[in-house]
């Protein structure tokens, strides 16, 4: 029956998207296992090994024909290059935050991300906002001010994460279905090869390359960085094809919640009252945002697409 088919499709979508966000949620713990490897070396290996993994996937799935078609379109290649630069900024900010004891701040960036997406839709795509969306934006802005003024520190890691992912989402929207998930990640990683190579050279001449120098277990974990990068992205793509955007909007908060708990409960990062105040205000903004999503879904209105984490 069609209803049973739709239900099965939605169940599969929830499974795919949920798995993606769960994996993104535990990534801080995985990257902490890579110490003493620093963030610059980790990102370099992440780029190169993601490319290697994607090449294997293209071969196994026989996706080279579609990849070649994309490679013959200069305009499309330009968009993938821009997407690559944006995801590089995001990866680098995330690794710097994670490996410098700022996992809680990375969580803040992903909490704010959906609201940032809405703002970009307004100022770049000239979309209109509903009243509750404006309220959520205003409350989130107050939260950032509280963190900067009361806590006395600009959350640049969080702001870099949400800005880079927001712009990355816009570029991916511009590309649209013209580039499949595997080909897109392959090209994005490909354009970043020069940056990755330069970073490895600089690391080799300063702190020294850690790959292979800390035992076989560490080497295997570091080599797994490509798979850890690609798999959640592919699961996310599979989930979004099967779910309504409202459902994706609800599920996506799994990641920042998990990262926040990891930072506070497991890593015991400092959470003075001023920082708690900022986060509580952010959560109020998120609650308003979710209420708006549910009301819009109930009215059958179009909902802005949330961005991947």
C-alpha cells in the first residue's frame, strides 16, 4: 500500500538522518583520541583521506560517469571549489575548538546554525521571515551579546562554525541536484589538496608530523578520519531525500545537544553563570524556532531548509 511505503520511507529517513547526527555528535570524542596530533595536521589528513575514500566509493558505485559530466562544467566546478573552501573553514574551526578544550563553544555554533540559515535566506535570497522567526533571530542575537559582554569573550569558534556552514548550505543549494553527494564531496576535497599539502609541510617543519609516530593504533585512528568525515555526510544526504524538512529540523539538534553534554559532563569544561545565561537564551530562541516550524508545517507552508552539521 502507498501508506505503508511512505511510512517505510520515513522510517528509513529518520534512521539515516539520526545516524548522521549521532555520528556528528560523537566526533569530538573521536578527534580527541587523535591527540597529540594538532588541528592543522588533522584537517590536512581529513581532506586527503576523504578524497581517497570518495574515490573508492565512486569506483564501487560506478559513479565516475556522473563525475566526469560535472567536471566538464566550469561554472559548476567553481561552485564546488567555493563549497570546498567553506567546508575547510568549518572543519578547521571545529578541530581548533575541539582540540583546544572548547567543545561547548562548538555546540553553541551548531545550536545557532538553523537561525543563521534563516538570516542568510533573508539577506542573500531575499526571503521573508515570519514573526516568530524574527523573534528567534532577535533572541539568539541577545544570547551572543550576553556571552560577549557578561562572559567577556567573543565566541569566534561558534560564530565561524555557524557562518561557514550557513554559507556552505547556500552554495549547496545553488548547486542543487546537479551534483550528487559522493561527487560533490570528492570535488570539494580535491580542490583542497594544495591547502592540505601546505599544512602538512608547515607542520612537518614546526611541530612534526605525528602520522606513524605514535603507534599503530593512533595511525589507524588518524587514517580513519576520511571515513569519519564522509559517512555522516552521505547518511545525511540519504535522510534528507526521505524526510520532510520539519522532521530534519527537529532531528538536527541531536548534534549540538550531544556535543554540549560531552563538553560539560565528560570533559568538564567551565560553565560559569554568565555562560549558562547565554546558552539558556539560545535554547529559548531554538524553542521559538521549533514552534514556528511546527506551526508552519501545520499550515502547509514552506519551511526553510536546515543545514547539515
